[in-house]
C-alpha cells in the first residue's frame, strides 16, 4: 500500500464502500410493505466484500 493515496482514488473507494452498505431501516417498509420482516442487506444492489471481489479502482 502506498503512503499517500490520490484524492480521486480515495473518492472512488469511498463510493464503493457506500454502495455495499445495508439499506436504512426505514427503506424496508417503504419498499416491501409494513408487515415484511426482511434483512436490510437484501435491498442492497451491489453486494461486494473486500476479501471476495476486488474493484477496478
């Protein structure tokens, strides 16, 4: 790992980190209805882990 990262790369990596987070708690009843009990990760479109899949950033 380099000592200093370029700002553009850091911003790209931050965007990738935001995309893999769970959905907020209020998004589940909004998307699927009030009675559904679903894991928040199910609404996350991009499921990536830093060990499994690497990015092109």
